């Protein structure tokens, strides 16, 4: 039986630049709270946004002495896709909080840092567990073409070879 639902306890933090996390394997609270970072969680469309690890590539070679097949994990795999609500003022003009301010084109590098629990609005603190994924953005896709809901964009994320899962934040 589930004991905790993921509603209200997920946080997606955008940390721009490949060097945005000074020590990705031991992320610092200060890297996640710097003025250039952004909590993009409120913009993420539930069920359409994902940043996840996937099964590793494997080496399936065996020796002549082996009597069964074996697999050795090698390269990490992960994927990401952001579907984000656009943000407009009362006159339908994009605000400074609009995700196109963060992701206006392809080729933007940065980290998506995810946290599961405590509640999203809780400040980052030493000892909390996060996962960090380095991405490059692909072309943003305008999803406001079918008159079926809120104005949104999709930002495909291209993995850049660095994933650090379940790391405790340090000071």
C-alpha cells in the first residue's frame, strides 16, 4: 500500500550552464539557490514532464570458462522532456516568468535537479536528497496550436552524459 503520494512534493530546479553545479556528485545548496537558477516546478505540466534514469547499457561478453550469460552495466542512460505552461499577464503579454525566457532556443546547456519530498516550497538544505541530470535543450515546440487547453511549450532535453542520482546536498 502506498504511504506517500508525489503530489506537492516534487521539485524541478533549473541550473543553467554546464558548470552550474560546481560539484555535481556532491551538489551544493548554494548552487541550487544562486540567482540564475529557477524553480520550474509550477510551470511543469503533470503527466507530460519527465526527467528520469533509464536502464544502463551493458557489456554482454563472456569468457570461454563461463557457463552462462552475464551482463555488466556500463554507460548510464537517462532522458528528459519538459512540457511547460506559458506565463502571460492580463493583456496576454509574456511575463518574465515565461519559460521561453529560460528556454528560447535549442542549444542551452544546464542541469535539471530533481527532489522528491519535502513539500516543493521547502528551501533546499544540507542533507536533502536530490538527483542531477545534465541536458542540452532542443528546439522548443509551441503547443498552442490546437485550442485544447492552456498555452504550453515542449522543450525536448538531450542528455549530455552526466547523471548523479540520490546525492545528499552539502553546504
